[in-house]
């Protein structure tokens, strides 16, 4: 971002409240004992909102990374000894602290990432919600008891902490996705090393400070939650590091494959939440009002930069013209601009590279035969000086187009037509490499249940009369195929963060063998 403005008073205040003194390299690595001479290159962070320089961070090098891992190992020795309900108490306090800081943190998310303030607040709320869920888990890390086939034997399974959990997160949910992983991992007795996106490290520093306050108030070591700001090199060190038994990574399929391969090669565990190519099906029995609202939120919310964003709209031919007409009325009236302004619905994209990808995808799809119906322009003028503001686009396309098959992380909605029964729409929806989120709008029970059945959507998330984005934290979140197969957040996702052990205890004076085997010596 070439346009560097000075920080507004409001933002200076926010940074102060969150104690984000990013120019202090110690904070940038999460090591409060660090010194200014340590670390690699310095990276400037500019806001996508106005191009202003928000701060500079030191990128970690291998030496810093080593220090962070050592710190985490020490933290684990303390943390794993605490009974889970006591760990839950610490997470309860983190949830309270997040409530206190909800507004400044939400604002910083908006300013550093570009999503509208309502969504920035929503993201912090997601963190608070996951803390509450983790507190509940702290007394419910249940295993089963089984009946042994041998007399006077007892059998059960239990869950133990694993050690260090590595979290690699993306720019688009700079804080919530860390919290999903970190709070669940921590309540299970693990410590966390977090590598936030290098595009949004300042919100990472803010979270680190919030958590550090709670740890300090409870006389706990800071190595329980660790931060390491670095580039792909650090991600690679984490993926190859046997001291990190579980790496959870969110981002592109390309990145996830690298992480998965490296972690798999050492037979570690990886939890991958990667690209989506999410579709909404609008059937002939849809409530159009609801379908349109969900579509617009899904397609332009977060400027099309959610992994759950709606990218494809699969419409029954009988409703196609109606949908098109309604969308073409709404799109030109979307307020695009400063995401801190309460009236704005669409903020900027994260950076110039994202804008270039948006333009390129539109160019490519038109070459394939797609028809651009609305949007696609990059906005110019003083209010858009960062150069990151675009008009969300709608393109009439065919399901098999290369661009339609790909995830472009941008506000582009492809309109696709289907004929006949709902099975036809489901087949179009499933016929992509990704498998994260999906939705159907219908008032017809048969269509809805078919969509949810084994022959329905092949995605990790399948919704009826709800859009593709905006999942609650209570469910397990993730998807199939190129989305990576991981599940994080709610339901029983916590089990993946623990080491499972089966225990059999013999309280007899005999030593019977299972399966009735006789072995007399
Ligand atoms: C993401 O985009 O990586 O379901 C996560 C949603 C949000 C999370 C998205 N709760 O849209």
C-alpha cells in the first residue's frame, strides 16, 4: 500500500488500550524477554482501510523459534499438572477479559484486516463463545468404560494432553480461528504456539497481551500461550518439528498440502481447514426473500474473503430470472467503503495482491465464456486511497468453467442454472474439488432431506434455509476433500487435541488371556 497516512487518534487509542507496542520486538515474538537485536527482518503493517502504517513487527528467525518452543515446553510442564476444571477456570477468566476488550479488539480486527466493524465484533464474540464452550468441556473430557470379556477386569479409555499444539492461522479470521484451536487445546492440557498470518500480526499481539494478563494474575508461566510472528519458513519449521505433535492449519489448499505432507512424514497429527467453493442451491420451492438475503451476506460479507463465502449460486431454471433481477437490484446499492463506518456493508480487500487476483479471475472467467453482470471495478478516489476497494461481482457462468471450479478469495458470485430435480443441483454442487460448506433454500421437505442425506451434499457443513457462512462455534467446523478433513471448534472436536489411551486393569489373581487363548508355561 503506497498511500501511507498517519494513524487516526482513535486507532492510536485502540492500540494503546490493547498495549500493542509493535515496535517492541519482544512483543512481536511473544517472548517478553526478547531484545531489540533479535529476530529477522522487520515488516511494516499497513491498514487495508486507509493505507496507514499501523506498526512494524520483527519476523522470527530460527533462533527465536527455538526459544519459543523451549518456552512452550516449560509451560507444558506446569499446565498439564493442573486439573482440567482449574484450566477451565483460567479460560473462563480469558473469556471475561475478552468481553472487557471486545470493542477495541473488534476495531483492531477491522482496521488490520478490513472486515466491517459488526463482523470484527462478531469475531471477538466467537472467541468469547469458544471460551465458554471450553469451560464446559473442562468438566466433560469424558472417555468410555467398557465391559471386559475377562472376569475381574476393568477397561476404560481416557484422554491425556498431547503437548505443544501448533496453530497456523489465516488473515481473514485473524483472531477467532486461533481461539477455536487455542482454547480447546488449552483446556485439554496442551500449550499452544501460534503463528498468525504475517498479514495480520498486530491482532495476534493484542490477543497475546490479553491472555498474558490473565496468566500473570494467576501466577502462571507465559509459555502456556505462545506467539511467533514469521513467514512460511516458520510454518515449515513447525510442520517438521517432532516436538509439536499436532499442527492445526487454516488457509489455502496449497499451503495445507505442504503442512499435511510434512506433518504426515513424521507421523504427527494435522488438522487442516482449507479452501472452500461453497454453493447455495435455490430450488423452485425456496422462500426467495430468505434466499436472497443469505446469498448477499454469504457472497459479499467479509468482502468474499471467508473460507465459507458463497461462491456459486445454483438456481432452478424456473426461478433464475427472478434471482438475477433481485441481485442486480441489490448489488449496485451496496455501501462500499470504510469498514469502521456503521453504514458500510463491504470493506476493502486485504491487499493489492488480492485485488489483482479478483481482477484476474474475472478476466479469465470472461475468456471462458462467463458474462459479467455487475461489479468488478476497483474503486478510486480519496475514500478508497488504499487501492483495496472493489465492487463485488456477479457472473453468469457454467459449472465446469475452470474459474468456477477454483476458489478465488474475493467477492465473485457465479450464477449457475439447473433443470429438473434437486439431484441435478446437488450433483453440480458436489462436482468441485473442495468440500467445506453448502446450503439449500427450499420449503420442500423431500428436497431438504435429500440434500442432507448420504446422497446429498458431500461437504462438512450442510445447511437448510441458512447461508454457507456464519457457522456457530458449537458445531464441529471443517470440510472434506481439498478442504482437508479436519474438524475444529465445537461438538467433540476436542478429542482430536488429546492423546487417547485404553486402560485394562486386572483385579484378579489369575492371568486370563483375551480371545480365550491358552498359553501355559
Ligand atoms: C474462516 O473463514 O476461516 O462460519 C472461518 C463462518 C465463521 C468462520 C469462518 N464462523 O463463516
